[in-house]
C-alpha cells in the first residue's frame, strides 16, 4: 500500500539532504489518489525505455516520490537490480569507498530533479 492507503493518512515522510534542508514529496492523503496517479504515469512513461534506463529511472522515481513511509531508496535499489539482472545486466553495488559520492549525487538529484549525474554514476558502477 502507498502512503495514505492504510490507517495513517497524516504523516508525510521527508528526506534530509544534509545542509540543504529537507526534501518533502507529495503529501500523504487518504486513499493516496495523487500518489497513485503519479505512480501510474511514471510507470507508463518508463515502459518506453530500455532495461537499464527503465531500472535506474524507476529507482530514482521511487526514491523521489517516497511512495511508502520507510525504505523507499533501499527497496527501490533492490528492485532496480532485479530488473537489471532479469535482463542479463549485472547488479549495481556502490562500493563503500564511493558511498559518499553516491550520497552527494543523490542529494543533488533530490534538489534539482535532474537524474543525469546519478544515472551516469550508476552506469559506471555496472562496469566495475
């Protein structure tokens, strides 16, 4: 269930991009009509993409929309890797030495909504 489809309809989670304040997604509302609309439009748009673009864009889309109360980014990364592996593409694992760089790029993504930098980073991660 998306945020708002269960008993909790008032709390809206947010993301802390460090010194840049807070990123707050669409508000939680009873029945989650807006989250469902955005989700279905996003999934429809992603169907036209190839497997790598679809997987990485879906990861970022879900992380940005915060469809659930917790675990959005972690769960979305698992799903991204499932899509990649189901198409014979290696899973993406961010090495510990590059986690700070990944996090900085994610912060810029949350602030700008421009996925270019983080997708390039993820593409490089598939090559080792």
